[in-house]
C-alpha cells in the first residue's frame, strides 16, 4: 500500500519511511509472546528495550510507536518526543494508518484478501480488495480506520470489495 501511494503521488517515497514501516510491520505482533491482551504495548516495550542494530534511537522509537499504534489509539510519542524531529508526528500517523489498515484486512486470519490495490480518484483513495470468499469482516474492520487514514493522508478512503 505504501508503494502504491508513492506511485499515485500521495507520498513522496522517502526510503527511510518505507524501511521504518517495514520494520514495524515485521515486529508489530512480537508482544504476543508476552500476552495477547495489550500485545501492542508489549511490542513497543520489547522493541525499545531489545534494540535493533542499524537503527538510530530516533528510528527505534518510531518503529516502537508504529507497532504500539497498530491496533488502536491516537498515535503520539509521549516521553519519546524529545528524540523526534520536525515531520515525525506526520510520519508516525502515516505509518500507523497503513499498518493498522493492513492488520484489519487480515483480521480474520484467513487470507481471504489476496491483494489490496490503491488508486487515487478525484482526490480520494480507493482501496480495492482482491479476494477469494467473504470479505465482510475485512471490509468492516478496514472501514473503521477511515478517520485515521484521512488524518494521516488528507484524503478520504473508499473501500471496494
């Protein structure tokens, strides 16, 4: 989805943002090893305290916060704010919105959504779900993320199944 938004001119395509989103996507459920409930908070803790070689403290904090907000809540930095620089709040919101949306598309854990295609039409982002079977749960869950998506990208999200 990130790459499609870059291709459509919604994002500028900064390689750093893509890498941070990738790292958060890979690690966002690591907190389940501690506890399912509030695993997003445990993921944040594990990422911050285990460290990730090759990432700066700022990047590590960004990855941890994106993982923290992959389920719910309004993305923010809290006590990590001193590590951030201009534009990082918007970056956190964009990455959190994309990871949360992707998570919701696989909410039922049945891989019924095979592909998510994004296109910009009349200033809106259209998300077309390529699927095999009933995508009502994925569609319902993804639609609940419209507000965060609009805040993050300044565009309405339409979902077509």
